[in-house]
């Protein structure tokens, strides 16, 4: 597939500013500057190995006052857009290196994509993971076909061990970076979105430290139509990309977290190629709070039946937070790039999001320990059409007068207005009721 466009100048201007750099993942011949022809060539080469994911009109459109189309990259086999760059990278390796094999050292989406596609291509693949890695991640990589080795207590330990094994055995040590081959594979998302949604006004991508998807797709979109706005979204807690763009070079945010909730959103900025492309071609980078990401995850689960992680939900979070008012009435595509959230985190995230969205609330009050008082409370709750999720009674450690009971209720409400109505009704009957703030 090759799409011809008259607009070449903007992409060439961006590429002219990108210095050559040494690639960790491939010989120097693979580290050329990214061109639109590279992206279209990648699309042709990987078309049989990755899903052409749907870009569908969303029911969320009415809620946010714009036509929203969701590019569902979490439907890839390993649940991540990283498959595109990984597959093109692996198929571009020399045959002798493919015979020797590759090795990675992390539990990221990148490693899972390498494990799966290397096995499919019959390339020997080894994944080194620290002992602190979630057992589910290791199990998944084994099921994809990789040889998983547990080593060291930190990611740094496993990376050092992987490099040593690569040197001793002739494996190619792969680490996610911004070589032209990898960026070209990721940039195929931009081609597909342009093809699937006519008359686009804007496309929203996750950003953060690993901004290869944003940079590669921006190169494709701006080549095809320079009037399409390309917007990146990162976490307010880890504004790595904004700091790097301001400094003019990749920076390390000392606040970066290793918590699995954030994934690549909180990663370090990994290359000057992506940074230069982002600086030249991306129209805007905004930051959102953790609360907005959680509510975005809830919206996608409720309206789209899509279970995604923070990286997958962060694009929609910019609309949830009201950070892009200029898109009202426009046609907007959002790339939902990842759905690899661990089950124990999913439960915590949804529970927290329901509280933030005023869908679950809690209050405490002290009643006299007399027959019928609890029934009167439940009558009020039923009249307000609030559902009781949990109710607890405490008598022993109540510090008020004797023969009283402290009642704590967890309630399900429809929305913020319903929660406020319930609160007013309770305060009218029980002035001392204490509402647990979220």
C-alpha cells in the first residue's frame, strides 16, 4: 500500500533536523531517517502479520460534543500497538541474525510483542525478567513461545544479564528505541486512521516517554494532510515529553514510576529521532491527571466494552479533562493502543473510578440502638432510589453516648446530581451524618 500526497515539505523539514544515532537493536544501515515511503513499505510488509484494527464511531461522541472514532489497537493479538513496530523490525533483520535469535529484558508490551512475533517467524527468542515481575507476564511470554528466564531483583539486573547472554551467544539484544524501522512500523497506524475515517480534523495519541507511536504516525498523517491536528497526551505526574521538548533533548524525569498501572506512559524519553519528529510535526501535547485516566478507563469499559490500561485510556482522558475545547464539533480519532492491565489492578482501578465519578459514595452516622431506626434509614435510601452496596454497624468502639450504633453505608448512585440529592436528604434527617470524601 502506498498513498501519494503532494505535501512533502513538512516531513522533509522535520527529518532534516534529526541527527544520526547508533541503534541498539539493529545494524547502522537500519538507522536511516524515516520517510513516508518507509511507512508505506512497512504497511505492505506487515499487513499479513498484524490486525487492521477497526476505527469505529463511538457512543461517547454525544457526551463530549464531537464525532469520536476509536482506533482499537488493543485488539492486536498481544493487546498492544507495539506489534507493528516489532514485526517490521524482526522481518528487517538479516537472515543470519534471525537464525541466531533475539533477546529482550523487560515485562513491557514491547517484550510481549517480540516474544509472539519472533516465535511466529521461527526466530529463537529469550525474555529475561526480574524476580519482581508479575507471574502472569512471564506466563504470557511463555505461551507466546519465548524462553523466559528469571534473573535478578531489578530490571537493571535482568538487562545486564541479557546483554551478557547476547554477547556470549550471538543473540541480538533488543530494546525499545526510535530506529527508523521501528518508527515506520508504528507509523502504519496513521495510514490506517487516515484511510478509515474521511475528513478527519484531529487524531489523539498517547505520548509520554515512549512517543514512537505519536512520532511515526504524525509523519504519516502530516504527509497525507498537513491540516490534520496531531495531539499527544501524557500523564501530569510524568510530563517527560513536554520537559524533553522544552529542553530540546531527551530528559530523564526523576519522578518516573515503575508502577504497572502507568506502563510506558511514565517511561523515559528514549530517543532524539522521535523527539525531533514530535517537535516538528505534533501540534499539541497536553497532560492529564491520574483521576482523568481512571474515569476514561471507566467510560471505555462502560460504553465500548473495552478493557484497557492507562496507556490505552490516556487519549480519551484529554477529552474527559476538558483539555481540548477546540475540538468541539470536530471529527476526532483517538488511538486506544493498549489493553494489558493486570486483573488485580483492573479491580482497583474500576472501584476508584466509580468513586471519582460519583457513582459510589459512603457516609456514616450515629443512631440510637433501638428497634426500627435502621429501618427508617433504609426507607430514606429506598425513597432516594440509591442502592445499598454494603452496610456495617459498630457498637463497641462508638465514642458518643451509650446505647448508640455507628452505621456506615456504601451506596451506588447514578451520577453527581443523584449523589448530591442523596446527601441533602440524609442531612435533612440526620444533621450529624458524615460524608466520606473521595
